[in-house]
């Protein structure tokens, strides 16, 4: 049995004060959640949010990081820095990073390896554009992202890793993939990983769905055979909505 994991990706939202207000509100509301709960604030709020959530059932993740330990990379944050803060997860290869900051599968792979080097658990995002979906290349695109992004890992690392399947056309648009469609792509991801690392490890790996997840969509999504959680954007910015999702 895979324990469900639901994470909030706050993207570039919330000042430090607003971040603290959100997690203070969330603490009690999600204390009885049956899934693992993660929030991913901006870098500037990470330290304070980690402190505020000590002793609660909410873990903290970062939204990105560099793959080097340190160096002349102006404006970047390293895995060492995240680990020292008490951050547990890191989102890698979000489609917005790929689209606006030119992240490639090769960089994604370097970041995944760097995350493990420093004891962080990666949440690796994959997903197809609307064009790719309409030209029937979803499986090919996702297959390549998985093959390249998850190269050179051990089966133990795969068992800990989290993949987030986020169809790009469903992000922030209010359109969700049907739960059945999402489940079939997620099953494909699991098969692909099974080819690379064996069925046993692939069965342990958790795969989230992301893209306009709301309180009204989560139940059906979580009822699917292979969907093990959600990566939530917009709806993770409000206490009542994120709490309703997590307590699905
Ligand atoms: O990109 C997402 C989470 O990483 C999804 O965002 P929305 O839930 O706002 O569509």
C-alpha cells in the first residue's frame, strides 16, 4: 500500500507574513489527515515556515534548487542550503521551470541526483502540452521525460521518489484531465519506471496528479488505482480549500 501524499505548490505567491498566516491556519485543519501533507512556499518563506511547522504533520518542500552544492551561480539556491534549513522535499522540473527558465531533462536529472546526494526527496514533474496531447504524442513525451529525468538512480531511490504528472494544459486553466485519463498516463509512467528499475520498486513509487485540483475533484482522483496524491497550485493558497483537499 502506498501512502497518499498531497503537496501544495505555492509558486510565486505569498509574502513572509502571508505564508505564516496560511500555515498557522492549516496546522489544526489538517492535523487528522490520512495522507502525508507537504507545503512548498517560496525560498524567502522556507525558514520561517519550517520553524512554524515543527512538531506538526506538515512537511516542507522547496519549489526548485540548483544541482551544485555551491558556487558562482547568482540568484540560485543549493541543496545543501535547503537541507540545512530542515526542508524535506524539492519540486524538480515543474513545467513552468521548463517553459520559462529553459530547464531540460538533463538538468532535471542532475537535480534529482543532487537532491539524493543531500538527503532531499525529489517531486519530479512531467507533463505534455495541449499540442502534444492533440497530436497523440502524450505517451512518447512523458516516456522521454521519465527515461531522461530519472536516469542513473538506484531502485531504493526510485521507491522514495515522487513523480507528479501535470498535463500542462490543465495547470491554472480550470481544466482537469478526467480522473481516468490521468490514471492511464500515470499507469504508463509506472510501467516505464518498472522497465528501468523493476516492477517491485515501481509499485512502491508514488505518483501524484496535478492540474486544477480542487476540493470537488480530489475524491474521484484519489479513487483511481494509480493516483497516489496531488500537487496542488491555486487551491493550496487558501486554508479552507487546501484543508478540504487534504481531508478528501
Ligand atoms: O502546477 C500546478 C502544481 O504544481 C497546478 O497548478 P493549479 O492547481 O493552479 O492548476
